[in-house]
C-alpha cells in the first residue's frame, strides 16, 4: 500500500506584520500610476489625488521612501527613454543623469558570498533540509525570508493577505524539506538585506543557491550585475557559455528563489524593456527606483 503523501505545513504568523502606516501601498500605487501614465507626465497633484494623499504629504512620503521626488522618479522610469538608453548599454545611474536627476552618488551595493548545493542535493527536492522562515516588513511589501544553517535560501514578496500564497510558491520549490516558522532566525537577515548601512564587504551576507546547475550559473551571473546597471537575457546567456539559450535564461531568472539579493530585477528583455517579474512588474519598478534613489543620494 502506498504511503500517504506528506502535507506541507501552512504558515501561522507569529505576529501581525501588516504595515500599519500604509506607506508601501501609497508608494506602490503612485509608482503604478507613473508607470502606466508616464506618457502623460502626471503632475504631483494628479498623483496625490489618485492615491488619496495631499501633494505635500505624497512628496514627503515618496522622497523619504525612495530617496528622490515623484517628479525625479517619473523621469527615471520614463519607459521610452529607459528602453532606448538601456538597450545601448547605458547604466541606470547615467540614465538618471540623462533624465535630469542631480548629483552623482556614492555606490552602495549588497555584498554577498554564496555557495551552491550539489546537483544531488537539488534533485532530492530539499530532503533532509530544514528551512526556517519568517515574514518581515520591507520597502517592497511583506518579505518572506527563508534560511538554512548555511545562509539565506529564499526571499519572496507579497502583499497583506497573500502570505500563504507566497509560502506555497516557495515551499513548492523544495517540497521534501522541513519548514519551521522562526522569525528569530530570519530577522537578522531581513535587517541586513533592506538596510544599506548593513551592506558591508567585510561581513558579506551568506547565500545558499538551491537549483539546477544551469539555474545556478544564471543566478551567479545575476550576482555580478552591479547596483544601478542592467543586462539583457542574451548577454547573460553569452556570459555563461550558452549564447543560444536566452529563453532558458529567462526561465531561470524567473525561478530565482532569492529575489532582490540575487538581483533578477536587473535582468531585462532583448530590447531593454522591463519584462515580467515573478513578484509583480510594479514591484520590479519599485525596486529599480529604490536603487536609483539610493545611488542618487549616496
């Protein structure tokens, strides 16, 4: 008789981590309007009315969150300019200069050291592996952080009410692993990931990559893309020695389990377009804008 299939544990939140001030939701909606209506160059007043804020309130909130004003952000993500300039290989920071943003900034980046699990470990789909997880507030919504005794293994994003879906997505990648909700284990990682003051080359963040050999090679190529720059799938395929595998590279980028840290948001389509993102295209724009803001204010 076949044994019953094991069931996955469903996450039980140890505390309510829903943002109480709604900052991300307001900024997310403003970014979404900018992204959709960029051709109309919406004014601060129009953006504020759309998100239910006063112009002054939105200006202060957006600038505090992103490090630049809504107007500067609108310039930075204007897609017709961004596509043309990025397709020519121009870095995002230089693109921001081209669009009128002021002042060069000191480069901040997330210094990481990584290792990959063996192909045999990957094929077991997580058998024998204990993954601890927790939910944390981040600049990009709720972050689901997953860690092993070797280091950070997973980072996903979701909005309030979508926590279980995010967990199901991530745990489905390693269905044979054991999962333990342990916010005490994940909190130090969340603090380091989202605070640039904690991005230190002398104390690199440890990351463990759990994937196929091809996927790991793609993810390692992503780790080489500096903050403020972007690369398309074709150039990544060429770098890993598979120039005809652009489509497979795109699939590996989409399967990246360590979002933001392994910067799949810096991977673009062939024309330099901001292609889809597993955790939402608006969130991808938000991350790129956040990085541009950090560079501009560095």
